[in-house]
C-alpha cells in the first residue's frame, strides 16, 4: 500500500515525538492529525507554552487535538477520523481499548528502551542512572498495559561513558525516527514480525522526582557520575554546601582517592567520594548561573584538603 493512502494519526508531546512526526511527514505518510498534551506554563513567568508536537503540526497545517482524556468525546472523534494507523511517541497517556481497536493496522508505539527492560516514563534516565552501556528503541504494538505489547523490532544504541540524558535523547531521536518510519512501512505491507514480550524479565522506569536529586559524596564516584548524567537537565543532581544547593551539571571520573568530600585539587576542582573521585566540571550554585567548577573553586577560595 502507498504511504499516501494510509491515514496516520500521530500522538506525542515532547521534542523526540516532534522529531518522529517530522520524519513521518518527510517520508510521505498521510498524517491526518496530531494528538498532544495541553499547553502548560513554563519558566518563572509561567508563560503558557505549546508542546513541540503542536508547534510543528501547526506549521505543517496538521489538525491538532489536545483532549484532557482519551475517553468519551475523544474516542468518538478518533472513530470519526478513522485512521488506518495510530503512531504514538511519548504521548503521556495510556490508550483505552476503544481507541486501540480503531485502526486496521493497529496502534504502534516507539519506546526508548530495549523492552521489556525499563517500562514506564523515564527509560533513558534510568539507563544512565544505572550505568548501562547500551539502550535502544523498541517499536511495539500497543495493548491495554503499560509498554507490555508485542514487539515488532528493536534498534540497540550504545551509551557513551560521559553521555548525559540530554545528549542521549538527541542520539536516540536521530536514530529512532527513521527506524520508526521504516517499521510502520513493514506493518502496513504485512512484512513485520510480532514477538510477545517476556514479562518475567520486565523492569520499571518510573518518573524522576526532585527528591531523588540530592546526593552525598559518601556515595561512589561511579554512582554520583551516573546520577549527574541521568538527571541532567532535570531534576539536576545536587549536594548541599552549607544551607545552599549546588547543582552538578557535568562530572568526570578521576583516578584519585581521599576522604569522602575532601577537595583533592582546586585547578581543576576534584572531590573525593566514598570510592574514587570526581572532577566537578560544571556546577551551578544556588542563585547563580552555571559555571566551570574551577571558577567556583577560585571564587570560594577553596584549598586542597577542604571538605565539601
């Protein structure tokens, strides 16, 4: 079947979803509408801001829908639109069975992990926090569970030792969006495989919280380094310096040792951990802008042997 003859309804919200929608449009799919989450207040001034998917869809004259729920009127609307295929990328809502049953080719989801590992809202973040060397994307058929549907195909992606959440998302988006479009083509043409997940191997990736961001130098350098990577840019790992937060934006593992919290070097700023040591490459003291760790060290007049 020609892609232009396939009515695709897209559902997604953040930047990675916008990239996937753009790929589908550029590849010639007939996208008849985009469902996305509601506009929300952003920043200190709480300016109402549309999600990236809405911004792109409006630019492309694709009808945009932002229902608060997919039940009731939204289900009726989807039935009226009569899509042949629904594609979901980080939409943020579970599809009810009444919606799943609408398209003849089913509902496909791009999930940024190698399922059944890391089901849930924050797979990239937890892969980094746990120090994984590999992640990937999975395209799956949606069922009524949370990322539990049959797998169509997977694309493994290596994780760099110092790669942050933000950097890894960009890598996953770039590689995953073309992969998604290709798998959609296989589904429509009837050549796609379908493999049930091994639910006994499932792990969860719940949303991160602000409370998770605090760390102590009593932890190992490896643990702190991975926490910093997985929480950049949010919720941003930090330690307390007196009664003030110091966000740590970037670190580098260093082959040094000392008492946990001890400053081993000021140029660059290196701090001993429970095991190993970390260079604090970029920090953001409370009330200040992000800065080089060495600059913060000089400004505070730290000396070797001081404790953080």
